[in-house]
C-alpha cells in the first residue's frame, strides 16, 4: 500500500531512488508522471499515486510526454510480491499474451484463469489483459518517439495483432493518434538498426558489470569490447545481433538489428533482467552494509 505523504515527499525531492516504484497522476492535467519528472511539482491535493503505469491508465490518466513513464525502471522479480504474481508478471512482460491467452497462461502457472485475475487485481490493481495492453502501448510509444519504424511495423513489434486495434487503443490512452506523435520529417534510424533507451536507478557500475559478463561470455555468441556488451540472437525464427552501451548517468542504450524488431518487447525484458536494471541499489546497499565484512566494500 502506497503512503501518499511519503510519495509526495519523494516527488518533491525528485528522488531517483523512487523512479518506477510509483507514479503520480495530476487531476488538473489528466496526466501521470514518474516521480523524477522535471515538470513543475503539482500541489498535494491534485496528486494521486499509483503503483504501476497500467494502474494509472486504468484510472483514466495519460502518460507524460516529458518524463516518459514507459522508460521508467520497473520492479525486480523479488519486489513483485507472491510467487504467482512475480511469475505472471514476468511472463506477461516477456510477451506471452501477444500469442497466447489468459487461460493458457494460468494453466502454465498451475491455476485457473479466474484465480490469476483475482490475484493480480488484489496485488497490482489491474488484470492480466490490462497489464499486457499497458506493456504494448509503452513499447509502441517508445518506438514511435525513438525510431523511424513505419506505423505498421511499430504496431506488430509492440505485440498488437491488429493495426486498427493499435490505432484505436493508442488514441484512447494518449489522446492522439500514433501518426500525430511521430514528428514530421523525423528520420532517426531510418533503414538502420533500432536504438532503444533503457533507464535504471543509479548508481550502476557499468565497467564492473562488463567485466563480470566478459568472464562468462559464451564463445561465438557473446562479446565484451570497446565498452559494449554484444551478442548474437536467435529467437522464434528470427536471427540478428544486439549491443548495449552506456548512454547517460541513468540509462543504457540497446541497439538491435532490424531483423529482431518483431521480438523487441521480449528482448528488452530479457536485457533488463540480464543487466539487473530494475534493481533498487539503495536498498541492496543498505542491507549489505549491515555486515561488518562488507561495510567498507559497499561504501
């Protein structure tokens, strides 16, 4: 359960430790933001707080185009609550409902579809379908803003089975059409590989992480060189390559072959898991620092 007063203090401070752990919705604008949004801080009486972007959207709010909630780091699996919730969220985030249904997912997890819906509603305030829709829309918004992929390619790469459904749901959630969001004459990435930003909660010791991956790289598949993690990919009949490099203080940049665009949602989810981008370093450090042998190392 979110404590509104604590959330508002974090919002006022623009505290990066809380980025992605909750979202703030503003009644006067109808928009929801990350707690690190650089927009002017709204008054407390105008703010509502939600645990997930999907929950914010369910309440009728639209994503901010300045802080871009779709880029916020998510919750690590260990933060997802009960085992069933964490497993269901992981499978949905990897794109399971793009091909299968809720009943099929429930059977895989050993429960009924009714029970799965009830548990997700109780823990997250949303249904499996609403979570999947929010995931697809977030990926579509990122592809529209950061790449020059055609609108049809964006729709299918995001997990939609119908361009008409994509256009309708996008307009409903964001108050504009996909083509309206795409800046006129923007040719970023046209005919080239696709670049996607992946935000995290700092700090991230990228060089140490690369060193860890270098020592465990699979020959002929993975490579760490020139400050980048690189690997070949073969997934559901698609082959290509990807690489990840440092972007900014709070983000990495993943570059994917155009041949992998159809699997972009699942690949980003796997990359975030591989690189532990949804972890909460402050909590981890606070726990490890309690050990007398680790305190100096943590510091």
